[in-house]
């Protein structure tokens, strides 16, 4: 069986401590054993029980604890009522679970002063993400899918060493090594959109095109990430030039700004609002409205998230 290659950045030193987010399922268990084979000796296993599957969730946590003890690894396990969290914040269960995981991993990073977290997303996860984003009307950033290395605002670095590995390769590896793992019953439920993409949409696309479409979708993601990065760099270079942003953080409306291609100017506004003003929730509709203010008959004020406003006057724009 061909070896699964881990895509790890140079900063991941096998001799240094690193956090591993582990569910007990096949993907994270495979990553655990692959990392050990690669010489990682100070893995800290981090498991969050979402409380969504009753006894099955409790058994998952117990499985991770036993495995950590057997391998002589540190283990951190916490429980979060994700369903209650989703209701309280009025978000989807998926969003609440992701926020809970990030908060848990941040606590572990602060506890151990270890800011690299390894996650077990693989190629099919990437394809499902790209297809889901496509159907939501995403731009290049969404078509890029999951990043192999992602830095969160909290300072956490999420690293995904298996992002190019196929699910079939992971299954073959686990079978050949006879490693035990937990099966998540929710992975087959048609209630979850991602499961329908995995079990219905992808097989149908393969059948329609009479080929395995995963490599093509992965290539789309790679090209989209490359193009988006180039446009982001242009936008950042524009903002960093002297005189573009004043000390009071206002953006100067110059002929150069007006002449930018919309693909660049939209990113200029996104960066300026998110970075200079630290505004959350800046989506496409806000960016489109901000760009509309540049027109000769554009408005002088638009609403922003958080009861803020973007204003334009005398060839400059600012937030109040």
C-alpha cells in the first residue's frame, strides 16, 4: 500500500508539543498513528464531547481517553452542550459546534502554550466544502475551500496534514494496521447536508461524468486559492501605500481607488473594514454597498453590522 504523505509546514517540529484535535473517528485516529510514525512524541490529544449523541458521545470520549493512556500521551476532554449553545446564539448546530471546538482548542493552547493544532480533514472533506460553498454563491475565497494552514484571529494555527489524502487511502491504512476507531452514526444521517453531498451528490457527479471528479474539484480549489491570494496581495499593497489610509483610519477616495478593478477594490474595502476598523460580519452585501458609494450618485451613508455606519464626505470614507 502506498504511504500516506503528511503535508506538514516546517514549523511543525516532531520533537515539540503539538495539539491534536481528535474525535475518535477513523480520520483523526489515522492522523494520530501517522504522526507517531513520523516521530511526533509530544502529542496532546484534545477531544470535545458535543453532547449531541447521548451515550455514543460519552463512549467516544472514553475511547479517546483509553487510547491516550495506552500510548502514554496527554489527553484533554471537555463536554459542551452544543444544542443549547446553538439555541442561545440563534445559529445552526454546525456553527455552534465549530465555535465550541475553537473555544476549547484556544483554552488548550493557552494552558499548554502550544499554538499549533493538527486536524484530520482529508480530500473528500475539501471537495464537499467547495461544493457546498459553490451552491451558496461563494466567491474565490469560498471556492478555495479549507486551507492546509489557517491562522485564526485568536492566534491559533490550524494545520491539516491529510488534506490531499483520499478517504480510501485512510481506510486502507487503518485496515492494514488493524487500528481501532469509533464510528459516528450521525455521518450517515440524511438530515445533514454534508452527508447528502458525500453519499448522494458526489457519487452522482462521478456517474454523470463517468470519472472520479474529486481531483478536478481539488484542482479548482487550488487554482481559486492561488488567484484569491494574488488579488488579496494587490489589495493589501494598495492600502499600505502612503496616503491611502489616514491616521484616523479614514480611506481617501483617490483617482487610483476609483480606477481599481472591482475584483481588487472589493478586497480593498473588505481588508480596510475588517483590519483597520476590526469589524466582524463584513459580507458581500456590505462590500457591494460600500463600493456603490464611490459612484458619482452614490449614497453618503450605509449601515454596517453592530449598529455602525460607513460614511463618505469630501473624498474620504470612515466608520462611525
